[in-house]
């Protein structure tokens, strides 16, 4: 796992790496990921400024990110969205700096959620 010196999200939060910033708070930053699942700003990541690898590592940080994501959804007027935390590689986490996905939803958007039931 990356250290804070090698973590891309830490570098983005510190302003050392460019990113498409949607909103900033003292404790978090919201960005549009380069490989967004929707066009036009409908996929946003909210990440804490401090390095926390997963959503289960520090519940206080996770709660803060959840609050910031809800505030942003309200500010953007997003009434329909998925907020997703992936925890661990087996759950599709690919960047080990905690981040919450916000994916705006519209009727007929072809995003495949909810997931099919495992048999």
C-alpha cells in the first residue's frame, strides 16, 4: 500500500498534482476522476485530506467524508445518486486512499446498479 509520500490522492489533496476540483473543504476535497463512469461531471470522488487507506480504518474520517458528500450532493442539486465506498481489493478498491464515489443517476443511464444477486 502507498505511503503518504507516494499516494496520488494525498498529492492531489495537497495541491501537488493537478485534478479537476469540484469543491474543497478544510478536511476534504471533491474531484472528477480521470476515468469517470459518466460524462459531464456526474461522477465525483470525495476524499479526505489526511491519508486513510480504507473506509473502515478511521470511522471519524469516513463520517466526515460522508457528510461532505451529502453536502455536495445537495449543493449540486443531485436528487438521485449512488454513494459508494469500496473497501479492499476484492471489493474493487484500486486506490488505497479512502474515497467515496458519488455517481449521479438518471432514468435510462445504463449504469449497472443494483448488482445482480449472487447464486
